[in-house]
C-alpha cells in the first residue's frame, strides 16, 4: 500500500496555532492530537506486520498473553482483565483465534460458568514468527532509541495510573 503524500507542514502544529488564536494556549490539545495520530500510525504499522499471520495486533496480544501463562491457558475473564478490554471483545478475539486454529476453548474445571482459552502448537509457532517480525521493525518505534522508548513509557505511566490501569502499591 503506497504511503500518502506528506503535507508541506505539520497539521497538528498548525491546528495548535489556530487553536491558540481562537481559544488561547492549550498544550494538552496538541499533545492528545499527537498521541492519537501516533496511535493510528503505530497500529497500522504493526497490523500490517501481523496481517500475513491472520492476526490483528489485538489477537497477537492475546496469543502473547497465553504464551506468558505457565500452562499456555487462561480463563477468558483473566484475558480481558490483563488486556484491559471488555468481555465481549475478549470473546470475539478468542473466537477468531479458535477459527484460525491458534487457540482452543474448553470449560474451566475450576469455574463451572467460565471458559479457558489454550494456545495451540500452531498458535505458538505463529506468535514466535510474528514476534520476530515485530521486533525486527521495533514495533514501529524505530525512530527512537532504547532510552527514548523508556522515556515514552515513563511519561505515559502517570496517565495510566490516574486511569486506574493498575495499583501502584
């Protein structure tokens, strides 16, 4: 897919200038617009890398989560909790992975109403290959060195804490 032509100016900086003229300086507007645009760019880049494996980045994340578990399986509720997504999204994601033969589902013997998702051998192979490809393209963050990636992580952490993503204690 060809890349769109670059604009001869930074549209976010221009929007910030116009915003300031109309409503005064609001640095958070330029920041959120930049973050949202970065999200679009990164998601498109990583999705393009995992697409040949029949994955989206969300499905890839679910597979990685299953590989991190001791037995290669987790309750669906735990997947949603760890990925911080709605139960319906987990169901859709896992069902797509089941259709692709990358995950199996079975009743949870420890919870009569729950379901376990288990990564298959094919799922393990796919996640290993996709991970190599994503690491080769540095998850789309090749414009930054390791220290800058650490700074990005640290800079966004207070936002995640204030959103109650996790308990800092």
